[in-house]
C-alpha cells in the first residue's frame, strides 16, 4: 500500500484541478457579475441632473407660468 500525494484519488477529489478554492472563485465571480449588472441596470432609470415632472410643475407654478387650478389638475394627473 502506498501513501503518496494522491492516495489513489487522482484529480477526482480535486474536481478536475479546481478544488474548493476554484469553486469559491467561480461563485464569487458570478455573484460579482450579477451585482454589477444589477447596479448598472438600476442606474439607467435614475438619471442625475434631470428633474422630475413634478419638480418642473412646481417651478412653473412658482414662476407664475400656470394658474393654481392648472397646477392642481396637472399635479393630480402626475400622482
């Protein structure tokens, strides 16, 4: 009976050469990619520097460009 490095298991126990560390690496890589895609996708709808329709409406009313009735009607439509 030999007690070498592989003890008869060969690479089968190591998962084709990857082992536990390789498995952890791939899991972390996939999780990182999913989180990156989620972050980038969420940022598409949230554009900084652009005002919402309600903010524009409030400014128009504050400047006197629209009447109170028109403001209330459009505000109701937006909400």
